């Protein structure tokens, strides 16, 4: 059995890479629907905008599942929690693949999202504990890398396969891969019990920080802006830009590369100039989405702007996540889960509003307008943070969080991510 902490060789424990594979699967399933929307809508006899609820439903499940599972699993064996989450994940995809009923598929998506929330809540704690204090941030980066890589590889491959063989085959593949991942987790996760030394009351009490909620608000709005467009990217590319349906996965790869680059830029610049980085990136995202409205009838312009949207939008994510966890002080576990809920709140709100806009007189350009408004609204909480200051006080809170992490090795500690 691999050790529970990082070794002196500097290499991350194998369990961290196993967990990263799990986040890859879960990132793929959340966003692969965007590339399969027309096929799913036709097969399930619903409109494209109605089929978009499958993304909204998953986001809602994550909103509830993240913080709920973070607290509910504090006293449960970590190993069993992760295996159970992956088993439910696999079962949910199998049920969806077998069903011809849209309500059944929608319900399966919600249940799958709850399992994903459980995996995230426990997985990050295990990764940081297994890696040890000196490599905990790196371990979190590897796990987050699995999610980002899903946008570069998993989503385009799933969309490509689904376009030629039907949407059910990617669901079957995800179910099978989740079952394999459950076997690996059962083999490599250390047989240790979760120590519940963190007080739930203390976690909740520490959430009274005003700056924390401003950072979470920014997370909600920027993700809502990007995903409002991404949810309905396929009809925009095929029906307005004139891009062949078979080439859509290539555009999704461009989006994934942009997201990967944005995450790297945000991580590099965010520690030194968090407010300049986030305000500039949010303003750029809004501008790009406004330009996308008239320019989306050109295939070249559409692809470039989709890449730019991902690059600037995802630059904001690591910065506001880091700020939120730092502002939380002694409540990093619940706050990390709330950050995930925040992003998924944005996904749910953005995709829902974009679906309404798609059905309105705005048509295919409606989601881009919704996204531009969301991205512009992101500037409000960011401006409030900038005026309130994040420097000296943030460092004090971060030091308190670090001290709390030392007192409790099982606390979730991605404060530097």
C-alpha cells in the first residue's frame, strides 16, 4: 500500500494521479454535453434549448453536492466515500445511456453530479494529505489539471465519438472508465479513517467574511458568462458560422487550450497582481463576447473568439479561488466546496439564461449577449474587492489558515492554488 504522505524523492504519490484521473472523467462528463446537444435533443425528442437543461441540472447537483458532501463525509472513511462516489457515477451514466426518457436522463445527471461533489470534497483532502505539506499545492494543481485536461482531450473526443456513433457511446465509455477508476481507488487509497477534528460550527462561522462572498460572486459571474456561450456553442458554430458538425470537436480543443492557457496565466500573475489580473481578464471576456455577436458569421473569427473567451475567462478562476480560500481563514474545507458550488451556480444560471435567449428573438446570438452581460457584471465584485484591499489583510488570513492546517493535517489546504 502506498504511503499516505509524500516521499523524500520529491515525486507525488501515485494516489494523486489516480485522483486526477477521476477529476478528468468528471470534467469530461460535465461539459461533453455541449458538443452532443443537437444529437441528444433529436434522440430524446426535445428542443436544443431544453436539452441544455442537462448541463444546468449537473451544475445544480454540484451546487448542492459540493458543500453538502464536504460536511457529510467528514467522519466517513475516505476510501469508501471515493469508491462509492465513482460507483454511483458509473451507474448514473449507464442509466442515462439506457434511457429514452428525457426526465430520466435529467435525473441521472443530477445524481451523477452529487457523486462528483462527494469525489471532489474528499479527493482534495486525500491528495494534499498524501503529498505532505511541502507538496500539497502541487498535488492540488495536478488534480485541477485533470479537470482542465478534460476540456482539451476528453470533451472533444467524446463529442467526436458521439457525433459519429450517437451520444450514448460516450456515456457508456464514461461509465466503464469510472468503474475502472473505482477499482484503482479501492486499491491505492490508504486504508485510513477520516479524522473529524474540524468543527463544522467553526467552518460555518468563518464564512462571515464579506470579501469571501465578493470573491465567490466573481466566480459565479465569470463562469456564468463563459458557460452561457459554451453550452450552446455547437448550434452557433454549425448554424451561424457554417462550420461542419464534424469539425466542432476541433473548436472545442481550441477552447480547451485557451482554458488551459488562461488557468496558467491566472496562476502565474494572480499572486502578484490579483485585482489587475482579474479586472483586466473580465473586461476582456465581456468585450470578446460582444464582438462574437456580429463576428460569429465568420468561421475563422468565431474560432479565434471562442479561444479568446476561454483564455481570458479562465484567467479569473485560479485567482478568485485562491482569494476565496485565503479570505475564509479557518474554514478552507467548506470554502473550497463553496467555490466549486459558486462556479456551478454560474454554469446553471448562465446556461439557463442562455437557453431563454436562444429561444427569443435574439436567436443564436442570444447566448453571447448573455455571456457578455455576465462577464461585465463580474467587474462589480472585483471592483469592490479592489477598493477594499486584499494585500496585507489577505496575508494575515492566509497565515491563520496555514496555522489551522498545521493543527489539522486533514484540513483542505489549497490556499496557494
